[in-house]
C-alpha cells in the first residue's frame, strides 16, 4: 500500500501546530557533538483521550564553517560569467560572510513510543514536570501532530539551529576562526 500523499497544507498544518513546551536550556555545541532528548506528544486523530508520547534523541554534529571561498565554488555549479564574477567578489570581500552548516542525525532506533489514555493537556503537564525534575538542560517537550510528528521534530531542530547559530558564531570569532 502506498502512503498518504502530503500536500503543502498538511506540512503547513504540522509546522503551525508544533509547540515547544520546554525549550532546551543548552544550545548546539560549537566545538563538539550535542545530543538533545525530546518528548514529542500528540493526540491520536481517531481516538478520544488517546495520546502518543515519543521519546528519543536528536544528535547534532559539530557545526562546520563554510567560508566564502567554499560556498563561492558551490555557487558556480551551472552558472555563467556573472555568477563567476560574483563568486570572485565573495572570495575577495567576504570575510564576514562565513556560514555555519549544521548536521543532524536522527536515529529512529533511539525513539520509543507509548500511548496514554488521558487528555493531552494532562500528558503535557506530566511530561513537563518529569523533565523539570530530571534537570536535563538538553531536553525538550514538544506538542505536535501525530501523523506528521517527524515534520514537527524537524521544525524543532530548525528552531534549535536558529537559537544556537549566534552563540556558535561568537565562539568561533573569539577563537579567531571566522
């Protein structure tokens, strides 16, 4: 059987209905590997007071620096003379244009799931209290859409990158790397 086709509206719905209840206190490490624990909570669509709790890890690799020279070469693939001149301009004047590239590994083997008979608000509150008691600064509680839970998780990782990138660039500047 072929899986259900997803429309742009389905993705948009999943993104708009992703709410991070507990934001990790830590950020992606600049000079090493970081592992975030997540609890993704969602209501089953066809059941009343049936809630799925997925628990797993997202592994963020060390951010890589893409220098102007590197991404200027990437820009040249398939482009003409004007792009070549722009790439040369980037190489000559682009010291402040370093970009960080983040890599994530998502291993489904790390994910466990359980179904709870309760209201979603109650399960969210219980999971939030559990994470706060554990005092793990790299944990997140996310409320999302059940059949699009991976989209919700990717939305969370993109937000995590956005929150981490400024601090990562500051760390690299302090060390004179960018």
